[in-house]
């Protein structure tokens, strides 16, 4: 074969090979682009599915503690206890759950059982002031006023501005006839929250028990100015012993 034809022949082969590799590379790039587009579409579709699922989960998600609290507010104490028991199987160390479980049991008059849950709540979260507050109230219901005061003290160590803890402390002191100390705690309660209903009404009773009737009437007028309803029994016995002074 003449040299000229050989050169043309080799050149054709080279061009064919280069063309083949070029077209192969182009095809691979196109395939890759198609695959990437498909992957992108699948990714977008998956993302949409996840968003829908998350939105659905958010819609049906329920805070069990909130649900139990609402059941208590509606007087559904037995249902609240049943729900707490079920949720606790999955979250046995949830302090607030134990606290509200105990509160539900108190409403059912199961005080001994309730205290066991307050103990668990306080152990799981030493800063759970509500556990100690209701623990104290439950003990006071059983006339264990000294023990109750210990828990009110703990509440105030956790939260020094807890007006109700002072009021309940004052109530326990009044029950064991430590009237002067009770008056001090009620004054501390009102210093933190001037509209604390319990502190106002208890203060009238404590002053009555101290035979300080004129001051008791001043406490009545102060409560009335704050638009606080005074228990009829407290007012009646004060009227009977010491009629309202004329101004």
C-alpha cells in the first residue's frame, strides 16, 4: 500500500477511535446527568414525604403531662392516673409525670400512694418545686403539719419567691396554734404577691385566733379592697365576737 494511502488510513482509524471515545464520554456524561436528575427528583420526593410525615406527627403529637393536667382540671382523675401509668412505662424517670400522677391520686383521696410518686419526682429532679409543694399539702391533709412545713421550706429553697409556699406554711402553723409565726409567714406571702387569696383569708383567721379582732377587721377591709372573697364562716364568727367597728 502506498505511503500516502497508509497515512490516510491511519488518520481515519485515529479519527474513528477519538470519535468513539468522545461519543462514549458524552453518553456517559449524559447518562450521569440523567441519573443525577432522577436522583434529585427522588430526593425532592423523599423530602416532601418526610415533611408531610413530620407535619402529620406534629399534628398528632400530644404532651402527656399537659393532657394529664387537663384531665385533672376536668375532674377526670381516674383517667389521668391511667394515662400516667401507661406513659411511665416508657418514661419511668420523668419527674413532672410522677408529680402529676401523684396530684391525680391526691384528688382520688389516695394520699399514701400519691406521696410515693412525689418521692420519685423529687428523687428524679430535686428542683421540682411542685412535687415538694404537693407533697407538703398531702401531708397537711393527713394532719402531719410539721413534715409538711419541711417541704414548704424546700420549695422556698428552690424558689424563694413562691408566695403560696409561705401561705401554706402559715396555714400549717395556724393549725398547730403557732399563731405569731403563722402571721409572719402570711405577711411574707403577701409581700411577694399582694393579691394572694389564701394569705388574705388566713390572715383574718390567725388574727381572730390571737384575739386581735380590730386588726382582723382591718384585714377584712384590705381583702375586700383587693376584691377577695372572704369565707362566710370566718366573717360570721368575727361578727359574733366583735361586730364590725363603725368608721
